[in-house]
């Protein structure tokens, strides 16, 4: 099932532990606009708002546009594209999680993987920002 724009923005905001007002301020838009996006009253924000949401929520602009188009099939932080699945040990672990674990145990492992990926993405983003500041 496709991920809607409202679902993407709300879940990303909650993951970043931001209020709607904080997100509005960081994205350069109003609280009312953030509320309208999350409640599906604004399904096509302006390109400027999309760029602001992308920066504030650390989302790719492409993912936001895919959500608007109805073609985003996974939340960005649930993708395993950042992992090197050519690593046989890692591939085996993923198979074991899928085959051996059910219910809560599977969800705990998934949550840990998401947390680890989020930490790594944040670290890389901080390093990019530091390099950018040094270059300026």
C-alpha cells in the first residue's frame, strides 16, 4: 500500500520529536499549513514548502513527491538500501529474522535496525554539514 503525503510527514515529524509548530518554523511555513498537510487538506504543498519539509525532516525531496504521486511504497527509514546485503553474514541474519521471529520479537529487531540506520544517517548528515561549514 502506498504511503500518503500526510502519513510520511506526520511519521517523519514524530520520529524527529517535533511539534507541528516546530516543524512549521523549521520548514518555513505555518502551523496551519503543517496541520493541513497532516490532515490531508493540503495534498499538494508548494515547491518551497516541500523543500522546507525536506530539510526539516531530513527527507529526500523525491520521497515527498513520490508520496504526493501515490508511488511511495515504503517509509524511507524502512528501506534497507543503505545496507550492504552482499555481506553474507548480514543476508543470513535478515533471513533468520524473517524466518524465525514472529510478532513482538520481529518488531523489536526491526526497530533496532531502523534506529541504527537513523543514527548512521544523522552522523553522515552532521559530517556533511561540518564539511560544508569548513568549505565556506
